[in-house]
């Protein structure tokens, strides 16, 4: 069984000591999808929401989410991110939007949680901006797509 590093010998949660780890370039990509009704999708598609540019605000929220990860997830180390990229893919047939967040750093610990938090924040912002039209939106499939760097090497979903 894999030993979890966030627990000490007595089973108590703690922040992992990364002091002796080597700083390497680390990249993580996370994704997720929000499904909505056709009316909400049309408002998003034609930038007609009374709250403003839905995807523009969601992009900023995703970037902000990556930067705030250590304040949201208790045992995450605060990281100095070197780059965050957010992309949206609209699917008119399914009235859905998929977000892809890439987070990068040169550091002693990975950026998986930052990418995942960014994807979550972006999707939640889309929900917030369109909920007046569709409270039944579904956020799904938030997951890590890829990670590179660090001791554990590369991961591909």
C-alpha cells in the first residue's frame, strides 16, 4: 500500500517537509466541464449575459483560483507560479463548456492542486454568472489530465 505523505508516524495530518527536495520545472493540466440548458449556452455564446463576459470573467477566476490554492486546501504549500494558461472549449450540440487550466512553476512541489483549483473556480464562475437562467447546470469530470516534473515524473490521464 502506498504511504500517504500528509500523515506523520502517529497518523496526524501535517504539511509535508519539502526543504531537501530539488527545485524542478513542474507543469500540471486539469480539466472539467459544465453542462447547461440551450438558453444559457446561447447567452454565453453571444456574450449576452447581463452580468458581462462570462468566459472572460471565468478565465480571471481560474487564474485567481490557481493563485489562492494554498488558502483553500489546508496542506498545500504556497507556490510561486511562473505561468497559468486557461482555455475554453464550447460544445454547442451538448450546451457545454470545457475548461483546461495549465499551471507551471519551478519549485520543490507540484502544481496539480493549483490546476485543479483553477478549473473548479472557472467552472463555478460560469455557474454563478448563468444561474439566473439555469440552476440545473452540472459541473462534472474535473480531473488531472497531465503532470510533469518532480520525483514521481510524468502522469497522463
